[in-house]
């Protein structure tokens, strides 16, 4: 099963997240997919497809979700 990472959308006026497929690298580090769904004219993602990100689990809408919090070192 392909991991899903939630990416914050910028300039939305409220907290909004986009689910994006990702590739697990190690520990809490993932490489974001999503090049096939990314549209810079429609949304501004906090992290672009291909970015290596550090992920933490958060409760979103009553369920645990993996959320990208920063670029991986």
C-alpha cells in the first residue's frame, strides 16, 4: 500500500490539507509524489512533489494522519 502524506495548502484562509502519495525513505522521512495531481495554478502546496519531508502523526477529523511538517535534513 502506498503511504499517504497530508500537505498543507497555503493561501487558503484556513487550514486545508491535500492527501498526496509518498515513498517511505527511512524512519519519519518520505519523498512526496503527487506530480500527477499538482497544479500550481489551482493550489499552493507547502512542499512540492519530489521534496523529502519529515512527517509526524496528528489527529485530523478524528483519525490519525501523517502530516508533512518540514523538509527532511
